[in-house]
C-alpha cells in the first residue's frame, strides 16, 4: 500500500480484489455515496472519474477494478471502483520560487506539502511539467500527485472535480 502513495507503479496482482473500508475511515460508505477519489491505503477512483482519467495520457499508469464492501463485510458498495496505480515522475517543482509556508523538509531533498489547511501553499512548476503524462508525481514532493489542466477541465465538465480537492499550481517560464 505504501508504495502506491509515493508514486511506484504496481502491477494488478499487487492489489487485492476486494477491499473493506473501515467504518471509522473515509468514505463512510454506509452513510453516503463514495466520493470520486479517496484513499483507504490505496488510491481509489469511482467509475465516473476513472472513465475520464482513462481517456487521458496515463503514461506508466493503470486502473484496476476493485470491489468495495460496506462495513458489515457482506454488502457491496454500489458503483464501480478502481485502484489507481501510476508511477509517472516529473522533476519540475521550483522550490526556491514557491511559498515556504506549508512545506516541511523531508529526507533526500523531498518535500511534504500540507494542502489541507486554510490556504494551500503556492507551488510553482517549470514548463517541463507540461510535457508527458496528464497524471504524475513530482520527484521532490511526497504523498501528493498532480494532474494536468486538461484533465482538471475534463473532470470539471462532468462535475467530478470537487472530491479531488485540487490546488492550482502555476507553471512559470524561466524569465517569469
């Protein structure tokens, strides 16, 4: 599980067929529908979001079907769900030009970004982030992955992006 949270691509056989979200963890499946994206050790996408993501460049990434069960362990959660496995890496984070607040130093030059806060830090990226897959991890940032503006707009068009809790990350030129 931990490997998927740091951007390692894993083959389908490394994921369990069934998953049982704990009743005291997100999502509270017995109380409300599952969100479009959530984590319960693995990153899950609901069927609607998976359909959108699949239509974009996933690079070294895949979506694997998953069965989710209610806390009773007997009742399946309604809807389609997929594990997200993606190992795309880019090296575009401009640490020296980004906000200091909200960044905690990690080992080996990596940073943990705390985006669940009153105001997310302003993270700036180089133009190289515009090349390649539409979903990726930055080599310098731990836990959070990124999506392209194209993918974000497609999620918006289908009213799916709210559950993604997205934070705008501007791309700057060498001069700007």
